[in-house]
């Protein structure tokens, strides 16, 4: 029924972009934000394409349509999205199990989203485990941040294996964020 795979063409990048637009916090009601969760970053198609190489995004397809995604974001792109600069700066200061994450072998999962009508099908876990299978050979950690008011996302990330490592408030936006890490060593 669903195919968990990696992005292989521009129509799939467009599918990610459309799904993202429908789930931006700014596009949802207060009730939807509370019950369904949300995404914060509004990527351009061009940036999504650049982020897709050399490691492709993981997607869930239903009848050849993108219904879920997890984005790969390498540290080299840390300056590309204003709201994420502070996240990378915070990562640089964290000591995890006695070692600095600055210079550690990690990538950032840049955003995860599943179309509302396809939630509760196990796609979140399946996409993350597919991502782990692909990325584990080159990285020790997958790190992401979750808006602290996004309880649905927080619960799902902890369930799949992420652990809380840090909480901070972004000075520009005033948003509180929780940094979580999935240790693959």
C-alpha cells in the first residue's frame, strides 16, 4: 500500500513542498496545531533539491504521491534557513556522553511530516528506520529540534528512539526548542 523510499525526481521534491505548505504552523488553526502538530520551516523547492544531495530525503508514497517525508540536512547548509542557525549554534555547545557534538559525525533531520489522512499508519517510524538504514554507515547521530509546543512530534520522536539533549529559546523568534538526538553507535 505504501512505499518507503528516497527522492528520485523533481516531482517528488514538489510533492514534499506541497505537503509542507499544507502543514506549516502559519497555515493551521490553533486546534489543528494542538491536535495534529505542525512544521515550522518553509523551504523553497530549490533548497529542498540542494538538501537532497548527496543524501536523499526519505519519503512515503501512496499511489505515487508523496504523503510523508523526512528531510536530510547536512551541517554545510546551516546558514541556509535563518530559523535553523541557532539550532546549529546550540549543537556546537552540547556535550553528549562526555564528548562535544561540535565536529561529531551527525546530520540534522531537517523536518518530518505526514499527510493528515495518512497518519497513524506507522509511516513515521518506517521513514525514520529507512533513514537510519541509509545513513548509519556514514553518521553516528541523527539530531533534530522540536518546538516544545509540538507535543505530537515530541512523543513520536521519543518513541522512535530519540533522546532529549537540550532545550533552548531562540532569541530571534522567542520559540522554545527541544534538541533531540538518536544515537546509532
